[in-house]
DNA sequence: GATTCCCTTTACGTAAACGTAAACTAAGGG
DNA sequence: CCCTTAGTTTACGTTTACGTAAAGGGAATC
C-alpha cells in the first residue's frame, strides 16, 4: 500500500518549498490538513491541492486564484447559482490559459530568434 | 506613414496599464524613452519592449526576468563571455516555457473535468 | 535526564510591483 | 489671462507571499 499520509516536511521536500510556505497556504484557506495532536497530517487530497497550488505558481497564478481553482474540484453540494458561477469561473480560467498558450508560442519564437542572433554574434567575434 | 512615436498615456491605454506603471518600469531600468523637454517620447522599439514586459507579466515573469529578456534582443556589442551567458539564459527561459506548456496542458484537462462534474451537478440539481 | 529532532504558534520583517496623493510645469483654447 | 488637459517628480502607502527569529511541546535517543 502506498503511503497515504504525509508530514509537512515531506511535502515541503517533494515540492521544494518550506514548511512555512505550506502553513501560510493553510492560513490563507487553501489547505485543511487533519491533526494528530498538534501535528498536521496531510492526506493524498491535500497533496493534490498543494500540487495544484505549486503548478499555479509556475503559471503566475495568485493564491486567491489557486484557491478558486481548488474550489472547482468538488462542485457537489452547491446550489444552482453557485454552480453557474463556477462554470463561468472555469471558462474564464480556460480563456486565460489560451492566452498564455499564445504568449508562450510567441516567446518561444522570439527566444529562437534571439538565440540565432546570439550565435551569429559569437561567430563574428571569433573572426 | 504609421505613427512612429507614442506618449505615455497612449501606451498606457493600449496595454491597459497606468502611466505610473510605465514610469516604474523606467525606474527599474526596463525602458529608456527619449525626452522632448520634460516629456517622455516612446519609440517603436520602446513599445516592443513594453509589449514584451506585459506578455511576460501574463506568464508570471518578474520584472527582473523581463529585463533579462529585453537584453537578449541586442546581442551585438557583447564579449564572448557575455554572449555565452546570454545563450545559457535563453536556454533556461526555453526550459521554463516548456514547463509552463506542460502545466497548461494539465490544467486544461483538469478544467475540462471540472466543467463536466459541474454540469453533472447542475443536471442532478434540476431533478 | 539531557540532547536532538521535528513539529508548533506568534509576530515582526521584507521584496516586488505598483497605487495614491501632493505639488509643479507646459501647451493650447476661449 | 484663466482654465483645462496632459505630463512631471517626490514620497509615502499597500498588497502579496512569504522569510526569519523567538519560544516552546513532545517523542526518541544517547
């Protein structure tokens, strides 16, 4: 059976962040680990949420945005208005990702050009 | 002949930021507009740089990173060591973009799933 | 039983990226 | 000549996302 719970430092190591950071995410309402006495005990679900936060950070998402993403995970037990708001939020996030995809394509092209110019400059330097 | 220079408020409108923000980028060394008396006069090149900054922001780049990207634009007049450092920086940025590309793909899938669950929950609510 | 870890809370500090307000200048219109 | 409309500098304020002590609890190990 694979490990089913995690300590704070295990997760910190895995995601290359500090325990302080993980506790901060909890303060901000993005995580809700169980407790065994005083100590936090993280479930697989908590780990999934943390993974989402870290991935969001790489894409420039604020913690508030990542929090919204986490809340998209369990749409049950919501009334119709909330569900509609969720759908709208999902569409908004999708648009943002599409924009980022386009931005990345442009940047990749520009970096490729920069690389060529750079290599040319190096050749010119040699002579 | 298309417009060849721009005022600060023109650029602010175009990129949906404030003049304060543009001046701040100048303070940080990311822009170097000409002056006509006291007023800043932005060239097409300045505009390209600003566009790069704004795109970088959408991808979560810090201003320091965007500054580095701008400096990749003109690799001439650099010695060999600097050029090698530039090439390394370009490769690093490319890796980062590749990671972001993968992150976006995962997020898109997850959002699609969330959307399905959400729509299902709405159907269940109706009944 | 003292040391060593790993965990905890509380709280002040900090860097980045601007926002906001004050006080001023310079150009153009009525 | 006054007013309005950009633009300018200077400077302090604010939010986000943590960093960094300080002070301590609890279990294991020497």
